[in-house]
């Protein structure tokens, strides 16, 4: 909806009048006065900025008018001109301009305060409003006291093309702690000197995105951030705006955040490049409207909240404004496609050092903090989960209770689900025995409320919703729901929401176990949760993880004990069948190669969703912590393919667990995968030693043993587990470091089921290929089929060829796309004719061979007719 015509005509009249007054004032100046005016205008910047001198020098009166209006806006230009005339001691013209303005435009109202005057007032208001934040237990604490620095990595820092190996030297530069400098860098210039107008801050649930966004707002108001770049910053919680009844305008949303809803909105909007909008939780936005729906372009237009937010994100609304958008990292491509050239950054959570700081902030007594921290650190998996701040808060909250009772959370919790369940159970245990049945009943109703809200995209509930389920005023409501009062037209509106969004998702998952009825409507069943469309699955990703975690046999017994109900095995069987069905739906046709990069944006979004889907499924299986279930589920997924994934430390933990449990015949393919930034910096005194070990590592294996373990060591060790059924491993374009090659070599010596290995375009060093060859030559190595594509290594292939005479298992070798000089082929032919070589198939497709090399290979074929050598120029080949 456009602005009213009378509003437009009034605004146009005032702008034309302001232009006329400016021209009259400046045209009456002498050349000497005009020169003095230009210099004073340059030397007295308004709001921290001034018109560049290059545009002022030599400008006549008419040009000055254009520059003033373009830079400041029509009416603000009048104020700037009058003040500048007074500083230039041209007071008679300044007074005349003041009188003319009063006659023609009337006195300035409070709503037309200068931007600089209102900016100070607004900053003070923001500091007052956001000085404290509410914790999940409704206690208010100062934001500077509660905020613990997080690791934030900008896009490109954790490139998926990064090496799968120790990267401490480069990673120390990438994941930066969220101090003022890091927040300022979010809108820093890129390699081409351009500043981004949109920054996308991504991360999993509970990682601290909202807290970081609020800290950015607070630090801006305190004058620590974006000095001279941002005049006004506004915090827009997307979920609240999407659930807001009726329509709204961007101008109205700005006024809502201003004291007394009075602000020079038109002046603010006229300088959009000086505004920052923080959109918190943008992943909540529904899919874009149909193509024929006109985008929101007018800040005064009344529209649905989703349309206003989409206008900001798509830059159809205030295209010059800065945006800081926070979102969960589920299917990030779908959100990025709605943003204009976003600079992406990932919130990586707490480093180990920051975890300890958080414990000491939570437990004010030093000895208690140390005791709690040590008890959690003993459980490596639980300690790793604490990189998520909200999980850290839950762990600390439960520990404070359990330490007094002599119970130990750290010995029973290995997954996020178990931590949440332990948290809920601890509150149930504290209730008097007589109240047990009532509290259990209320909790089941709370689960139903959570599921209804989640499926209906609702996070806020009215009092009538609680009354319908008889939850209003209950103990459960006070424990898990926070109350919020909003000023309404006639009376105050009261709403409730879960203490954290992740708790709503946990209780929603729990509802499927507590309320399992065969007559449930199809739209409300577990099948509907799992088989929804891609948009819905992304929205319910954490709920699905929680559901898998609750299917653990021990967890199900805990649910029965704490909630007083019998949990049916039917849900578990439904989920198992669904996982197995995924493999049939995604089975690629035989003979397909690694996929080409998609061309269009829509194809890229779909492709990225598919690539993330496998990892998300592995996270779900990990949550079960039940090896037999994982093994059964993976029978439907014979190949696990991760492509263009930047593996975090937790990703490696999840992948390791699933590979340890995988069934016989399982295949794993990693394509263009890298490592996320490390959570810890290594001590600087060890840097030269690490560099020396890396540069000199090719001299001997003894030197390589001095290097540190690779981040993938746990994965390779899982391959050696006697219950691991991994039979095929392919690493493609992963830039394998020497330490990864060493750890993989150790795994090759003992992996009970691994019979196929593919090493394709991985940037191997000579030292890396050498140590891998030693592993392949080990008597207990069971690899029968080896595929190597490494054009950069030529002479180093001697190591690999030498392993042929020692390997008792290797029967098929594919060296396609390698470069084989004549000496290497001569050595290869000599080894092939040795009695210890058991090779039956040799593929040299796409290998350029000289005439001499071809002749030598023909002689080998004659000497060993059972050996099949494939090359286009040989006399006969299959």
C-alpha cells in the first residue's frame, strides 16, 4: 500500500520549499563568503561525516545546494546551512534563513529533531533497555557479566577445500573470539575492498546467536561498534513478528523500539546507509511468496510481518541499509538465496577455555566451579557437547542440584537428548511424591502443547491455550514457560513461550512417545514428522534428533519411570523403517561418478540440502547411542556420501560413532571435505617445531611420527574395531595432510573389513604416499582393490608400486589419470612379474605412455596372461 497522496504532496512541497530557501540564501553570498562557507562546511562534520572536499572545492551556489540536499536531505540541509553560516560569521544571512524557514515551513517539531540530537537519546534508551538479559530461570543478569565470548569464523575461514589434517597454523587465524574487534570485522572490507551490506550469522540451536546479536546491539549503543558507520541499530525478533496479528510497516517497527514511539523516522529512513537492522531467527520465515506477489518496497506500507522481513532481506526495502541476520545452519542455501550477496559467518560456540570461564561465571564459588568443571571434563563426549552455550547452561543447572544429591550427570550423559532428559527428570524428582501423578499429567499436556505449536509454526501461546490444557498456574508452567506481557489496544496482552525454543522441540519429540496411539490422525503421526517436505524437515530437524535420542532403550525406560506411562516399541520400528527407506529413495544408478557442481541457484540449494541431509541423518543415529539400531538403520544406506562438508569436531565424533557401528558392506565417500576451525589455539612456542616437522617430514617415517595426531584419527581407529563393517573408503579432493596419511596407514594394517580404497586428487605429498604404501604392504592389510589418481606425484609412485610385491591381498590397481614416466613403468613391469605380486587387474586408462612403456607392458601380458591390463593402446583389453 502506497503512502497517502496528501502525505506525498506535503512532503514534496516541503522539499521544494527547502530547496528554494537554500538557493536564495547561498546565491546572495559574495565569492569571499562562499569560499568561507565551503571551508566551514568541510571542517565541521555533522553526525561524524561531511561532504567530501573534492565535491565542495570550487562549487558554486547551485552546486552546493544539490550537494547539501543529496547528502543530508532537504530539511536537514537547512539546519546544516544555517549553523555553517553562523560559524562562517555570516550571521545576517543565517538569521534571514531562519526567519524564512519559520514563515514557509513553520517551527521544527520534536519529531523533526536533528539526527545527531536524537541519536544520543536513542543510544541511551538502548543501553537502558538491553543492559540486562533474562536467563532461562527468569533471573535478570547484566549482559556484560553473563556474556561469554564465542568463536566466530567468517566464510572462507573454514573452507571446504581445506586440508583434512592438522591446521593449527591457519585455523588460529580463522575462528576468532567474539570480542569487539571480531564484531567489527563482520562488516569489514573483503579482498576487493568492498564492505558487505548483509552478514549472515549461522549456527546450531542454542549456540548463542541471539545473545551475540543482543551484545552487538548493546556494544553499538555503548559506542564500541561501527563508529562513524551506523547511526541507528534496531533488533527485530523474526518469530515474534511472524506471529504478530494484523499488519505492520517497517516505519512502525522502528517507532516501536524508540522511547515514546517518537523519532524523526523520515530523516532516519532518508539515510538508510546509516541504519543497521538485526534480524534474529530468520530461518523461521516461511517460503517466499509466489512470483506474482509484489515485494515490499515502501517502509510506510502496512503488510504482513513476513513480507516486511522478506523486503529487508531481499533489498527491495531500504536497499542501502545494513543487515545482520541470525539463523540456524539447517539447509543454509535456502536462506542465502533470499539474501543479496551475504557475508556468511559461523558461530562455533565455546572453546575449551571459554567453557571453563562459563562454569566459573555460573558457579560463583571457586571450589564448586572447579569440582563441576572437572566432573564434566572426565566425560569427553559430554564435555564436547558443552561447546553449545545452552547445553552448557543445562549441564551447570543440573550439576548444581546433583552435586548435593551425590548423583553424577557426567557419567550418564553422552548426547544432547540425554542432557535435556536429565534436566527434566531432575525437576520431576524434586517434586513431592504425593504430587507425582499430577505433575506427570501436566508434563504430558505440556508435550502436547509443544507439538501443536511446532507443527503450526507457533512459539507464543495465549492464556486460553494453557487453560484449554489446564496448565495455567501449574508448577510445570512456572518451570518451563516464560510469561510475557505486551501492551494492547484495550488491555495488556499476556503470552507464554518455552524458556528456550529447543525445549519446545524436545517436548514435541517427547510427545510422540508419551502419546502414542494407533488412532492418531496421519497429519499428527511420527510418519508426518519424518516424511514432510524439505522445508518442513528443516524446521523440525532438532525435533527429529531428539526423537531418535529418546528411542534409546535405556532412555525409553527413563521416560516410563519419570513420566508414569508405557512407551510403545512401535514408534521405534516406524523410525527404523523410515531410515532404511531413505537409502532406497536416494540410491544412485550404478556407474555414476562424482557429481558435477550444479549451475543454477535453485539447483545449488537442492544439491546443498541433499549433501547436508546425510550428515543430519548421522547426527540422528548418533543420538540413539544404540549400536544395534544404528547397524540395522545403515543397512538401508549402503553408501554414506559427504560432499563439500566442513567437518567440525562434533561432526567427526558423530561420523566416528556411526562408522564404528556400521554393518558389513558399508561404503564411505568424502568428497571435497575440509575441517572447521579448531576450537583451541596451540601454544606459540610449539609453532616452529610443528612447521619443522611438516617441512622435513618426507625424510623418514620416524620424522612423521613426531607430528601430532590428525583430527581424523578417531575415525580411522573406529575402522579397526572388530564390529566395524566398513568395506569401502573413498577420499576425493580432500587434500590429505601427512598426519592423516599416517593415521590412515595405521588403520589399513588392522581394519577387519576394508577391502576397497580410493585416493583421488587429494594433493598427497611424497611422505604421505610413502607411509600409505607401508600400510598397504602390511601382511594384515585386507585391501584388495586400490584406486589412485594423483597426477602431481610421479617418481613417488615407486613407494606404491613397491607395495605390490609385499601385499598378500591387493588384486586390483587403478592408476588412471596418474603420470607414469618411463622409469616408473619399467619398475612397475619388473614388480608385476615378481612371484609375490598377486595383482590380477591393472587399469591405466587416460595414462599417457611412451612407445617403450607400451612395449614393456605387452611383454608383461605375455609373461602373465592371467593379468588384465587396461589401456586404449594395448593390443587387447576388455
